[in-house]
């Protein structure tokens, strides 16, 4: 029995319909995925900046020093009991775990993949008679979809 | 005479054993000479010689017209009583369509093996008939399903629908049921293109010659005629197998599938030239060919049934399939995209040791350069001095910031503010205008300019900037400043309306216009907002 196959026009129309359906679907997948990733990174950066600012308030004034750009990589931050934005031994029991690839592989890979770093821009102003203020810009940088992102916040710490 | 026939048979056999195109084989001229010598006894030759040898005799002879037709009819009549060999059918293809129609098709009318074989051979030779001819064939005799299939191959494809319409009108209302069924089954076969290849007719035991085999490879000698062997498995004679014409065509097809050894696949196209046949033992068993067809035929039939998908659904298969494919790819992509970073091993930092020259601010999505960050450090220090009203120190730091990054607008505005506080209103106004030209939406800049113009008693310019600031920020400070200015400028009604409007927006505050007079005039341009 002879069977009629699909004509070229039918195939083109079918492909056009498929493309019309799939382009928004794939872009929806892509857009929503990127938004989720952006939101996750932004939340992490904002939370980290807040944590650093709290830690700066609590740490000795003279120990607040500049951490120049490009900054300190979070996944490779020094095992410093005094100041480590994630492993904060001195002021909080939270985050007492050091970020290592073996112990915290998920967080470690997240930090590595996005290249999260922190930098501190410290300006020390003395008004005399021990009246000093440090203006500290907390800079969190990371990579996102091929772009260098930055989140900035500022904190003033008085010596008094 | 017998010696002549034997001599011609020897020459014809030699011809058949030679490779190449028949008319160009070395023995062709010898055979032609022999055919001329046999011309006086042509009738005897046709009946006495083996069919293939007789056919070569006719091909090589010079008979024309009625004589040639008569000899051909005589030969075909004798040959069609049994299934002719493959070689015989190939040699028949040397005759023209007209000759075949005139001398072969009359046997198709006959019931019995000769009619079935003639129909099969005609289908094999791709003889086609006019639309009007079929009604006579169909009404001439009872037709077995195999014969009907072979007969349907004689229909020109382009005339199939016309033939079906023609036969629909021809079906006799009062005719025999057998004839009606014949026509209906034939129409069904033609309409649905059920037959693809000629099917071996069902003929009785002892009426078969070596079944047609696959075409031999070119260049190999043709096999000389052999005596017809009897098939290992006896076949029912056509006279005994009464065609079940009353049964639906599906039943007949099922019967065909169930009895595959009764039909056999034939090579689709006959070669144009007669190729030499592979010389193998006489009578390659028909059983093996029947068996091979038994394996092939039911498969295709069962596929026909199993894959009988409606056209509408088959048309949807491609778009639906593509959609499913894209969806699958999308799901796979998204699964990978959202996969746990844990699975992404051996990732490395993108940058190491060197700061990029530019970032994108995650809040404002504006570019932030390294120069801007360096200037921002001075700006932040200047802000600290500003908190202690140390305008000179602050101004120095703001200007340091601007020296690093002139585009730092906040430092620019602050430097203007410091100059205004330090009494340098002229330079402050210039700086503020520069800031507004860079960004007309900067808040407070219009207010500072208004104060500077007010201090210079330029009420028109002051009013313009007061209104611009109120329009821009629409806050209580700029509103009160505008209302007080209007009150002092003699526009009490407008000032009262504005106060009422502000009061409505800020019901928790008691808003009162400042008394007019010089005691309320700011000395240095006003407080820091």
C-alpha cells in the first residue's frame, strides 16, 4: 500500500511551530535559571558583607586593616582565628567550620566556581586626642555569567 | 527434420551460454542462419522445440505480421500451460508491448493454469491495459486472489482512480455475486495499491517449470532450458482451489500471508538486456525460494497491519516528536544548570592575583571602576570630616577624590557644598551647575543653588531652583523652603496652599511658615541636608 509521506511545507510548518514553542520555553529555562543564580549570589554577598561589618564592630580597632583588591578568596582565606569572614571563631559559634574541599565540598565548590572574594578599603581619620574613626568599605566581588560583580557597603568604626 | 532441430537447439544453447547482449553475442548470427533454414517448418519448430529455444527461433527469424503473431500465439499457448522459466520471461521482454498484448493477453481470459500463468507473465513484463479492458477480463472468468493481484499490476498507476470509478459504474446490480465480488476485490486492490510485485500463480502439481529465479549477474551465461521439475511440496491446482471471491479481501490477504509458499517475490524490474544466467544446477529448488518468501511476505503483511496509523496522527508525529525532543533537551540542560555544585569538581578560580579594572555594581547594575573605588576612599574620609563640620579638610579630600576620578559626582557635589559653607558661593554655584549638567536628577543640588541665588538676591533664579528641587524630591524640606521663599517673595497665597498641601501629606507635623524678615535668612547658604 502506498503511503503519503510528509511534504516539505508540512515539515517546515512543523519545525516553525516547534521553534516558536521551544524558543520561549528554553529562554524561560535560561532566564529563570540565571535569575536564581543571580539571586543566590547576591544574597550570599549581602549576607557576607553584613557578617563582616558585624565582625568589624566587634574586633579590636587597631586590628582593622586594609585587605586590598582583588581581595581575599573566601575558599582560600587564611586560617585566622582573629578575622575570617566565614570561620569566625572569636565572636560567634556559627561558621566554626573551616571551609575545605574535603569537609564542605558543596560550599567550597560554590565559592570556587563563582570566585567569591572580599576586600576591605579602610580610611583612618584622626580628630586628635584619641578620637579616631575608621571608614571601611566592604567589597564583595564574584564572577557571574562572565561578569565581574561587586557588592559594596560601608561601615564607620570609632576608636572610642 | 529432427537433426535440424537438434542442430538449432545446440546453436541456441551455445548462444544462451554466451555472455553479453543477445544480438551481439558471437553465436547470434549462426542462430539467425539456423532460424532462416528452419523457416519452412516454423510451425513444427515452435511446437517441437523447447520453449526457450523456440522463443529464440522466433526472435532470430524474420517473420512479420500475421505469420509472426500466429507463431507467437502458438508458442505462448504451449508455454503458458506451466510456469515458464526465468529465461523464457526475459526473452519475452524482447518482444514489443503490442506483440505481447496481441498474443499473450488472450490467454488471460482463460480459466485454469494458463490464464493464471499468462496473467502472472503479463504482470512480470509490465504490460499495461486500457481502462475499458478490465471489465471484460473480470467478467470472463472466476478470479483467484493471486490472479486479481497480478491483474491489478496491469493497471497504469495514473489511471487507477479512473478505473475504480469506471468499474463502480460497471458493477452489475443483477449480475452474479461472483462477478460483483471479483470487481469489488479488484477495485479494492487497485485503490489501495495492495500489489507491489507479481505473485506466483497457484497451479497444480506437475504444471510447473523451474520457477523464475533472481536475475543473473550480467556477463554470466544463460542457463539452457531444463525440464520442469516437480516442486517438493505439491501445490493445489487452480481448478481445485476455488477462488474465495465472496470472502472479504482481508481474508484473502490473510490467506496469502498464512500460505506464503503459494506466492513468491519476483525481482521488481526485468533487465533491459538479457543477462546471462548463473550456471547452477538444474532446477534450483523452488522450495528454497518459497521459503525465503515465506519469511518475507508475512512480515510485510503484519507490518501493514501493525503500522496502520491514521494519517492525521502520522502528521502530528514530527512536531510532537520535535517538541518532546526539545523539552527533553531543555530538561537536561536545566538539570545540569541547577545541578549541585558538588558535582562540579576540579573548578578553578577565574582570576588569581590581579584585580579586574571594572565591576558591575550588584545593586545599581552600573559599572564600577578601580579608579572610582580609589576616589571613593577619599570621599568616605571627607564625609567623616564633614560630620565634624571640618569643611576645609573635607574639601581637600573631596578634591583629592575628584583628582582621581572626575566622574565621582557625589564628591563633586560635596566639594561644592564645602565651598558654599566656606563662603565661596560663586565657585560653589559653578560646581553645582557642572554636577547638574552631568546628572540633572541629583538631589539637593538645586536647593543649594537656590540658596546661593537667594543670598545674592536673585529671587527669580532662586525660585526656579526651589521649584526644581521640590519637583525633583517632593520632600518636606524642599517644600518648606519653597513655601517660605514664596511667603517672603510676597506670594503668600501660593505659600499657604503649599503649606496646606504639605500638611495634608504630613499630618503628624505642625507646619508653620517662617516669619518674613532678615532674621530667618541663612547666613552661609543653609544647613547640610
